[in-house]
């Protein structure tokens, strides 16, 4: 029997014979106090009574699920095909859903008070499924820049083969600049999606979500395309874009949500209106995450706030060291934004913390970046971010190598840029490591 809160039907509903217990009512508040996400991660959406009293959800390793009777099977497929309103209840096949995935989706949505959530086999499968569901040939995508390189490739090279075009604006653009780009896009064709990434990978530049939302409402009020945003760098603890005008929030759950560099997964949270077509596309092409990965993510969400808080505290100390070092040109850390600047204004309105991933600009170029990376002893030379360990890489030569040279220069992805994701080690040990690596530059 499933422990998921999304499978409420009992045999009494179908045959009049009650032999299954219903899930217990969810406890979302105590004594009039609404429970915080960090508390709800310990048990929300799972009833131990439905899984032999297991404290934690079991891993449901099955490809298919047994119907209680033929009438139940018919009811399910009536809902799947739209012949019966009200949505789909119950479980049928693991390409569509499963207990571990449904519990995870319920908990993922809690962090941002989202109407619904979906989980995927990777962050890029989440992004690709979203775009396949919402964009059709001839449409225009408006996006901020830079984006994660694979996202840019998906939009520019893959969707471009199907007649989809795009226009972009720099992450720190003003409302007037954003309006000019969206106006051009509207003149070019049907704008079906506005896609943002904030902070941008790897420069850490912030996008004014509220300004994008206002421009969308003014210029595209007749069609109201969704605003989706990749919130991987700060979410869900340090930024919650649904509160600022976004309709969908995208995550590489591989990063902070997973947090241990031992899984790959993606997620989307947001308005049910837009989640539903994405769910239908996911059901068709099979980009759902697997039960074991979902189970591991349930484990990770229990410590998400603790891990992100410790990593954020470490990053503040590490960046303070880098800022004063003579071999460092600048530090792209959100905690150092100068008050009165546009980026600081966006940060103050949108963010509750500076995060633990930042861009370090060394004095010099590729030679200096490589020397620094090659002499690290505690921090690991690897792509990705948001794990318990500290990672460092050179985006221009690694993750963003496929981006044309001129575009990299325009976006500030230079050879002297090192991206660092600070983990939960001892901060003074990390500083000692970075100090000796800089001495070798």
C-alpha cells in the first residue's frame, strides 16, 4: 500500500467494502502556528500506518501498480483521457507517478507554498520537458542571459531546429531594457515563454523578477505567457520567486536540494495551470525521476536548511578573505553588492541570503586560473555546486566552453573567472587551502 497523500481512494469508494485505511489528515499548523518547511520535511505527505508503520517511506521499486478492481482501472483511465473531470487519483505505472515521487513533490512544493510540483530525472530534463510542453514551432522565447550553457543550447540549437526563436536581455537589465526586448519579441511572433535564471550561471548577476512580471502584464496581458525561473543557486531557502511574480520555479535538485553530490534530479514548482501541461508531457516522454533517487531526495530535504545555512556562513568568511587578497581582481558575491546599485536593489527585494556559490575573478587569465585550481588540496576541481564539499571550476574552459567567445566576453565569462561553491567544511580550513593555492599563482 502506498504511503502517498495523493492516493486517497479506498475499496469502500469503489465496491462499498472498506479494507484499507485512509492516510491521516496532514498537520500543517499547531496551536494556530503554521509549521515551517524545515519541520514539515520530517513527515509531510507520508503516513507510516500505510507502510507497515515504517518511520521513513520505503522505496517503492515497482514498474506497475495493481488496481483494486476493474472499475477502479476504468475510473483511472477516464481521468487520464479527460472523460472524467477532477484529475487522476491513484497509481498505475511508474512512468507517470509513484509513492516516492509524489511524497517528494508534496514536500518540494511546501518550501515556496506552490500549488503543485513535479520531479524529473535531471535539471535539464525538467527544463526540456517544460519547454516542449509550453512552446510550439514559430513561437518566441524571451530569456535572461547568461543561462546555464545546456539551457542556451536547448533554446538556440535544438528548439531552433523546430522554428522556435529567442531574444534575450542581460540579467541586470532595467525595466525599460526588459520592456524593449519583450516588445521586439512580441513584434516577432507569439511569445509563449519568458525564461529567467537568477542568479545567473556563472556570473551571479540577478534578474529583477518583479520588473519582468510587470512588463509581461503590460505588453502580453492578452496571452500572459508564464514566467519560469531557474532558482538553483539560491532556492528555496534564500530566494522564493513565486512571491515576486514568477509562475514556475525550476531546480536542478542535484545541487542544494540533493546536496551530497550523489544523485541527479530536477524539479518544477508553481501554478497548477502551468504544471498540468508539463505533467502531461512528462507522462508522455518519461522524464520522471526514479523511486530510489526520489527517496534519497526525501532524506536530503530534511537537512536542506541546515546545510544551506552552514554553507552560506562559510561563504561569507571565505569571500571576505578573497576580497582583500592582492591576487584577486574582484569577487562576484551577493553579500558584497554596493548599496544604491541596481543589483543591490534587486537583492534587497528578492533575496534573504547571499548563497554559497560565487564568481572569483583572479588577476590574469587562464594560466592563473588553472594554476589556482591545480593547487587546491581541500576544494575539489569539479563542475556542479551545492554539495557538502567545496567545488571549484573554470567556466570559460569547462561548462561554458561551447558558448561563442564573443558572447562569453559580453556576458563576463572570462578566462580569469573561477566559480566556487562553498561546502560545509571548516571555514578556516578552506581559507588556508585557498591561501596556499593563490600563493602558487
